[in-house]
C-alpha cells in the first residue's frame, strides 16, 4: 500500500511517500480502506521527537489520527462492524497506549495511508452517517470532540462574552459556532484575511493576535493555540471570577497565569466523557457541528500537507484524500 512515512525522527520535510505492506487486523480489530484523513499536531510533533522522553516511536512510522473510510477486513471477535461499513474516527499511534490512559483506547497504525488497522471497541470510532461526507468525517473527529468538551466545560450562559485565542485553526473554527449558538458574544483572534470567515461562523468581533488587542473583563477565555505556560496575557483579559480554558501543553498551573481569581481548566477528554464519535456524527449529520476545511491534498501530496501544517498559517483543517 502507499503511505506517508517518517523513517526517523525529524521534521515533516523528511517524510516520504512509500510502499509498505498493508496492516492486517488481529482480534478485536478492523482494517479500513482510508478515503480521507486530516492533519493534527501529533502528526508532526510525535515524529519530530517532541515526546521522545515519554514514548519511543517504531520506524517506519505512518502519521495520521483522524480518518474516514470503509471497513475492508474484520478481525476475530468483532461484531459491531462488517466489511463494507462506512466508518470514521480518531486513533493515536499504538506506542501511545500507556499514555492515553483509557480502558478502551483508540489505537491505530496511521491514517495517512491507503489502509490502516484500528481497535473496534472504542468510543472514538463509529459508523459514518449517510448525511456526512467523507471529507467532513475525516476533518471532524479531533476538533469535534474537543469543541464539545470545551463547550461542556465552559458552561457558557447567554449574554456572556468569550474570547477565543486561536480561532482560525481547526478547533477554533469548530468551537466558535457552538459558542455563538449558546448565546455567547464571541471575540475571536484572527488575521485580517480570516475575519470575514470568523464572522460568518458567529464571531461578533475579531481582533489581532497581540496581547495589547485583547479586551478586558471577558467572562470566559478559550485558548486553543498558545502554549499553556504563556497564558498570563490571556488571563488578564478575564474578569474576576471568570473562567480560562486551554487545550495545549504543557499542562497548565494556576501560578503561571498570575491570577487566583480565575478558574483554570485544562480540557483533554481522553475517555469520551463529553461524548463519543457516534454523537459527533449525529450532530454533524443534523448540521449542528461542522469542521472548516482550509485546504485539500491528495495522498501523493501528503508530505506537503504535513509541511504546510507545520510551517504555514492554516485556516481550519487540512484534509488528505486517498
């Protein structure tokens, strides 16, 4: 099969398009013929060596966590899926099994390939609804789950003001409409080129990225871009008694934000506590949840997709069709 491959630790510029044996499913697993996949930070950070002290990669390594496709083979003991079923979901590399800490972790062989193998019994894999196309299904898993977890944690009330830092990315463009639908007045950081898009997604106001442009007295701040040890400026924008939510590493500490009157939340739902992939699919099929797709690539252009993700300003998700 054809796949995007990292042969050693290094930047995405060192990835190649290569031929590898197609992985076969074992007990409790399914093989999926990939139709589309989308790029996430882990796809470049893990092969880049950033987490080398925590997990050691086996090479060749195929990146790719979010995917949609069709079941092409079923391993022993699997009853929930059959060959020919349309599926989508999210799966991390198998070497991260001890890190994710779930009783039913979603593990895979890498979705930037023609075929991949996934665990069948996980909340992060589901049948793809008929009303959800393959590109949306590939773009939605991580950002859909994360956006829903942010919304549930924020507990936004109608009329509250929410600052979204990093609103133009995959999670930002997915959570902004949810916040607006909940009745929040959303202030979103943006480039001038993305301002109209964010307003169409529900932002009441767009501002630049400089801390000097942040408003003051917001009820909630949602950070989906800055490292969590650099949030003091964001915290200053929050009113006393307000909430600051972040999804980025390192795991934040209260003392880092310089405020003891702001509730700090690190949002990382590794167990599907705030909803599973089936619910994401149902919401998307009803038009209540959507991913913004910024650029599309073929599998032969998959290396460039990873490089663009790491090096360019990106709006929404980057999707690779297979």
